[in-house]
C-alpha cells in the first residue's frame, strides 16, 4: 500500500528526504524574504506571528537542522526541506 509506505517513511522513520513532499519553487522567493514569510507562503504557518513563534521555539528545521533567528531565503537552496512538526515542503 503506497499510503502506508509513505507514512512509514515520513513519520515512523522520519526520513523526509525520501518522502513524497509538496514542492515549492525557490524562484518565487526574493533573496530578502524572511523565514517567517516563507513559512506562511508555503503553508507551514498560518501567520507571520505564528511562524516567528515556531522559529523562537526552534521548531523549524531546514534539512533537519533547527534554525534560530530570521533566516533569509538567500540561505536556503533547491532541494532543501523545510519542516515544522508534521508539515514539510521541499524547495525546487
């Protein structure tokens, strides 16, 4: 079953790199876009204030590395996976 394999890969094994994630084009982001704005734009956070709260709590990770402070979009690359909790996207 495809759904079961996806669940096992993403949630049980925590292997986001091999999971089938929603994708977001990196080209649509300005190099000065803040991470809180990116989180809202890609659907991980409902608002910039909630995004900032997630960042302050070190709940946001890029490729499994927690971020701190306002990372700019110039610091992320194609193929990076941004995630917070169960929500994750892959930049293309």
